[in-house]
């Protein structure tokens, strides 16, 4: 039986639907996808024809009429002198405005950084947002690393951007805004599961019975879109597991693979078996190079911080047909900003035909033990835009060979 305390928000939501002015549009919507970026200020990585997350987020949230679900690794608003320049402030204001007009707003954050960034979570709680903290350690030894939100069960955002003022101004990020009831339903299914895990009742009895997957949903522009997620064993539908679909994309490549990720590794760093080998993606890239595919891997300078990352990149770059480059975002002219000025995007482009936009870095823990989500887009139009963003970063003066 479901928790009786959940009946109040349910009844409140039903009351809202009785008011015509509060209703979200009815019926299915044509499935569309829009590439969204964040380019660090004082760099040449911005694209005038690609909208910024700082503009897209508050706009999407302002459209909410019944529900808004946000899952993020953490939440961090600027403080002190930096607050006046924060690009996250309009989004926080939009979230609170949504709650004030009767939208059911739920915010889910990971336990690892909840105490460090408690102030912003407290700010959200104070404006009628239901905030829960998810600790996946007991379940998978992982973290909630996904970054996404769903508006009214119709519109979603998935991307590398954390709910952090730095991620909207001082970090290179890639995400996507998706209009799709199917994608929204699949994301909401994952959110509901995690929200229940973070609640007082723990795991719901029907946690493995939901099957709201979204695979090969037709796009209005042509092509398809699918939602995939991790970790296996904690998915409403195991057929939507991220890693197998990602390997399939790599194995289908015929001419070129272009990967961008914050970090790269071939050993598990955390999880249940630290130090164990993780060669699934590395082997797939090597197979591709072996059959004549040109493989390009773009990583951030943070990828060189640990020994496994350096060793894995050196070994892969020695494979014929594989190129590895490192992108370094220069420090801001306003001074050092901790945990910023880095390329944080996680993308894949295959043959200018298919693409992947996700929240996982290319290390085993993100796929095997942590909660992450991604979009697989088999559309030449969207993939061409993502390929252009990759090319500009790959050829930028701040990018150098390994």
C-alpha cells in the first residue's frame, strides 16, 4: 500500500487540474530535440545559433503548470561578491515561482555533497520545494550523478550541467531540451523510483515493475531518440541500460567516432570492486580503430589528474587510428574559481549519423554503480550540430595533443 502522506500532493494536483488556467496542454506532443550548450565566458567556444542553458532552464521552468521534477548531483548558488554575477539565480527564482503558483516541485540531490552545499537546498526547501537526499551507497556503492529535469510530463532537459552557478558560466557543457511525453514519462519513472528510495519508506514494493521506457521514439525532424540510464539492477526497465546501447553505437561505426568526456579510465575507482578492470568502452574503441574507423577522444585536463586516467589515455593513443587531445579552459580574468574553468561535456558522435548526450564520464563507476541518464539520438540533423560543437572544441587553440 502506498504511503498515505503522498495523498495530499496527489489531491492538490487533482485540484489544479480542475482549474483551466492551471492545466498543462493535453495530449501527446510531437517529439523534438534542441541542442543546448554552456560556453565558459572569455573563451571562443560559444555558438550564436545554439541557446545557452542559462536561458533555456528558466524558460522551461516558467512553462510548468502541474509538476516539476529536478534530479541533480548537488545544488550550488554563488555567494558573496559572485552572487551578483550568478546565472543560476534566474533558474532558482523560476523554481520558487513555480512552487508559489501551485506547481508540485520535487528536487532530488545526492547525499555526498548535500552537507557541503546545504545552503542552496535549504533555500529551495524554504520556497515550498520538496527536497530529498538520495544515498545510493547502500544500494550500489554509487552516487546520484544524473542531471535532468521534467516539466509537466511533456518537456525534459538532460545534460552535463550541474545545478551550479559555475556550470552556467565557467564550464563547457552540453545538454538537450526534449519535447516528448515518452521521454518525460521514462525520466519520471526513474525519478519516482529514486525519490522513493530517498524517502522515509525506502524502496517501494513495485520498484522493479514499472516499464516506462522510451526507445526509438520518432522525432518530428526525422530519426529517433531513446532514453538510456544506469546503473543496471536499479532501472525500471533493464532494456534501457546505457552501457550496452553505447557499445552498440561504437560497434556500428563505419568511418569516424568522436568522443568528449571529462575523464576516462579502465579501472573501477569506487563501487563494490575498486581497482577491478573496466575495459568495455576501451575495447569497443580499439575494435573500431582495428576495422579502420578514425577514433578521436577529447578529454579535459582534469583527466590527467589520476594515474589510471593518464595510463589509459597513453595506451589508447598508441593504437593506430586513435587520436587523443586535451582541452584546458584558461582561468578567469576575475581570479581563480574552484571547481570551474573546465570542459565537462559528455558526448559521442558516430559517422555524423548517431549521437549520445549524457551525464556519465567514461569510467566504469558511472555506468555500473551510479545513477546517470543519457539520450541516444539517431538523427543526422541533431548529430550534425553536435559534431560541429565537437569540431570547434577539437580544433580550438586551447586544445593540444596528449
